[in-house]
C-alpha cells in the first residue's frame, strides 16, 4: 500500500493500461528506502525474444544507471502476472528516482497475442517516485 501522496500526471495511462498495481506506485512520494520494485500485470507476461530489452533505475536528472534487468524466457516470471525484483537496490532517502524501460522488455498476453510493452523514458512518460526523508 502506498504510504505517501500520489500525484499522477501525463504518462500514467501507459502504466495503468497494462498493470493492476505497482509498488512503488507511479508518482508516489514517501517511498521506503528498502522498497522492492513490484509489478502486477493485467494478464500473463512473456520474455520471449526480448533480449537486450531492459528495465532500469536512475536518479532523476542523472544518466548513471543504478540497476538494470534483462529477462529472457527462462525467467521465473515467464507466464506469470507478478514480478518482484528482489535484487532492487536500497535507495537513498529524500531522493527522486525514475524507472525507464525499453519497448518490448516484456510482452503482455492480450487476447491470445503477445503484445510488446511501450517504452517509458525520462520524459513525460517517466515512472517517477521519491523516497521519504530519514
């Protein structure tokens, strides 16, 4: 459950159309520094033919990649609806972060067809959140 306020802006539709929930939530503040990134998708997912398509974490405004994942069809999440990134790093307090992903880093089963996810970048479509102060 979110612990802070959530201020959703332009770009949230890209997330809500494919996910039931996420943690931290899109545009949430007051996020725990021990947060584990979690996505629950509307339908089962697949990583078939997604090589070199990644999801990543960065501090807002900084190009350095702090964490990244590139799954394949051998992932334990293949055919599931939920991903819990247990290797998500410990975050710094009072810091803005964003998550970006490449088009096709995961595919969603929609009416029997595997549909690639749309990209999320550090622009208006960024998946942003802020950690709480100590």
